[in-house]
């Protein structure tokens, strides 16, 4: 009886249970075997498609900005201009025509890149416009007529033609990092060393906006400046911003620089009862940059300032200095923006 029971169980095992075990394990193997392949394939396909899409979008965006909608801040009028025609007015407003052609070309590429970056990333900043003509908001722009009015008439035509030729020589060229247009900040004079964007604005630490040194910037009038201010003037300026501002001028430490950035700019400063950022002190006191020292003779403060502008990205006088020493626009751009490409 036991023998029959054994055969019966063996028969059930072989006929019904064994096939189930085999099928399950094979299916399991198939799943395991297929999983990595399909994941890889999907992943490869995704990457290719994504990259393709990104490149395609980038090209489309780039082409889209061949015409710029410029907001004239004084009149509120929006003017549509072909990109290079718009850039004639930007370069004319932002850089002296007397600068070396390689510096002007670098400025044209920087301005084109900045414009495209703004247009791509600042959607809604200006309604129905890509960019405005206010240098404090976007970047400066001047019409040919206005520019001519401020030039010596005998040089005006040649100056304008020099700018037009430099912009035209760079048509279509922009600065990219990882294939994307960079946020191409620029300023007047770095005082010999530029600043990281992080130290000035916080937020994003753009990998291409690092601190770099440039020689020759001390040869320009923008290199140094001085602001002299009476005790009362300083107090009033601070009170305009902080109504509870207090200061005891008999205290020799009534103004104290607390911290410098790695490029020797003022990071934090204590003025009276207020501890503020160097950038804020620059705005309140009307200084050309955050690279400053001060002295006090009991009646007035003397602020001695090095450089002109925020110090981030390309220095215009630095660009001209490099160009006059033989650098071309590509070398200038790659000096001020770390790890970038021009395409
Ligand atoms: Zn603007």
C-alpha cells in the first residue's frame, strides 16, 4: 500500500509539480536575463533621445533669438532688431571704440551669449521683450544717433564701422559650458583679480565664473577711485536704508571690515550697529566696487576703491589689456570664463 502511495506521489510530482518548478525557474531566469538588457537599451535610448532633444531645443532656441525684442526703458517701446544689429548698440554702449579689436570681438561674443541666456532664462522678466537697454537691469544699449552725438564727428564713422566689423566677425558665436550658453557676466575693471559669482550674489556657484588674475588693469582710469564723505553724509546714507541706524563716531571701531573674500573684496562690514554685506555697503555708500579700504580723520571718511563693477566674469579693461599684449578674443574669453567653449 505504501508502495502504491509512493508511486502515486512520485507520479503527481513528475507530472504536475516538476513542470511548475521548471517553468517558474526558467521564467525567473528569463526575467533576470532580460532585465539588464532592456534597462540598458531603454537607458541608452533615453540618453540618446534626451541629448538629441536638448541639442535640438538648444538649436531651436538659439535660432529663435536671431531677432531680439528690445525694451527701450525710457519710452516703454519694444523694438525688434536682428541680433547683430542689436549688438552694435550694445558694444557701442558697453565698451570704448578705442579698445583693441580683439577686446571688442570678445565683448560682442560675451554680449551675444548674455543676451541669449537672458532671453532663455528670464521669461516674464520683461513682458513681450527679451531684454532691456538698462545696464542696471540687463545690459546697456545705445542707438547709432545717440552714440554719434557723443563722439568726435571726425572719428564717429570710423568708430562705428570698427564696432560693426568686430560684431560681424563673430556672427553666430556664443560661449558655452556643457553645451549650454553661459550666464556671461562682465564688468569694467577687476582691479587685477575677478570675483566668483557666489561671493557677490550667493545662490548658484556657476562653475565657469571663478576668480582669475589679470595683469595690466592698473593702467586704466577705472582701476582706482576715491569717495570722500562727511560723518553726517555717511549717517544719512545709512539711515535712508536703516531707520534704526546708530553710530558713535568717537568709537575708533565705529566702522570695521569683518571679512574679506578670497579676492580681497569686502565680504562683511560693520557700520555702527549694522553688520552688512560688502555689496550692500558698496550700493549704500556709492562705491565703484567692494574692493575698498577706508580712513577716518575725525570729520570725514575717505574710501579708497580698487576696480570698477561687481568683478564677476570678463573685465573689459582686462580684455583690452590682454588684447594689447597679443591675446585674441578666444584666449581672452577662455581666460575670464573657466572651462568654456566658443561655438
Ligand atoms: Zn532688463
